[in-house]
């Protein structure tokens, strides 16, 4: 009996709860990320979520510790800016390639201003940054749509886990080093399929050439912030290349086939739940 007990104990795999830093992005990004964060906390991990005091949808979540940092705008100001930006983007003409590119540029400008404010607010908060250093986290989980988490992870020398669903200028394609041949893989925002005409392939190729320029514009301000904080010349795409794991909220059911690197995993449908049964309604 004692021998069997010893053998049974030898078969038990030991596990250790970890300390995870989470820096999410606002809006629907947090909606898709929140169930994973709460489940990690429920399973015994110490999960610390860092968010701005003012946001659209971010807030405390179950089984986690929430830390907030001040930002230079009120909720009313944020909602006004978001509404104005959304109206501008929705009113943009997307009937042809040139107008789509102009709409794309307007979107990048909105994101550029928003991400710069958040990066400035947290990274200049010495008390908060010291608190994060003292926590001795094991890893960081962040949505690279918000480059703040990318910079913090590099500053604290933490293994980075990125969860995302495509970045505005295709930074994820470059940083994850997944091949994306423009002759076969349509670029985002082009509305093309994998069966392209010669003209469409040419436009798609031009789009691929312009992507690095778009990234340079989008991250121009935060690249400067990252270089100052880390004490060396760097860029957000360069920091992203050091990610330990990419979790992409997508599925080949909804995306055209393309090669993936071993550290990129498709997790589309991760937060789906079993639907409730429809109630029986008597029809008279």
C-alpha cells in the first residue's frame, strides 16, 4: 500500500502559480482578453492589471489586482474625442484605393495620438513604475495594439506574451516574422481575396511597400519614448520581435491561409461560450 502511494505521488506533476503583469488595450480588445485574464487569476496565479484611471471599457476584473495611473483627460473629454474620431473615420470615402489609403492614414493619426498620451502617462509615473519593478513578475501579457505594454515589458526584462487580432500597419506580420507574400496574401484594408487580378496584385504589392512607412508614422512618437526609457535607440517593431509567444485571436476559417511561425498560435473562439437553449414558446 505504501509503495503504491509513493508511486502515485511520483506521478503527480508539480506546478507553481506565477505572477503575471497585464497591460491591456481599451475597447473590444479588452473584451476579448478579459476572460483569459480572469481565468488565469482563478487558477491561482497572481495577476496584476495596469490600466488608466479614465478609459472606455477597462475596469476591475475578477480574481485580479487592478492598479490605475492618472491620465491628462477626463471621461467626458475621452468620449468626445472618440466620438469625433469615429465620425471622421466612418464618414471617410472608401470607394477607391486612394480614398481607402487616406482613410487608413486618418485612422493611424487617431491611434498615434492616443498611444502617445498613455505611454507618457504611465512611464513618467515614477511611483507606479517602481511598484511594478518591486513586484518581480514572471511574464507580461499585453495587447501590442497598445505599445505601452511592449515598452514596459522590455524595461522590466520580462518574457512577453502578445494577444492580438492584427495590428493597424501590419506590425505583427513583421515582428512575428511570419511570411506574407503579397502575390498570394491580401493586405488588410484592401478588401481583396487570395484570388487577385494583376492590378490587384500590383496594388497589394504597393500596400506591402507602404506598410513600413505607415508603421514609422504610427510609432514615431512612442519610438522616441521607448528609446529614452530604455537608454538605446530602438523601435516598437524591433521590441516586438523579442516576444516569447503570440496569441492571435483569429482562425483560418476567417482568414486566408498563410505560413505561421512556431511561437504564433491561433486562438480564435477562445472566449466563446455554450449558447443557452432557446425557450419553448407556445404558438397559438
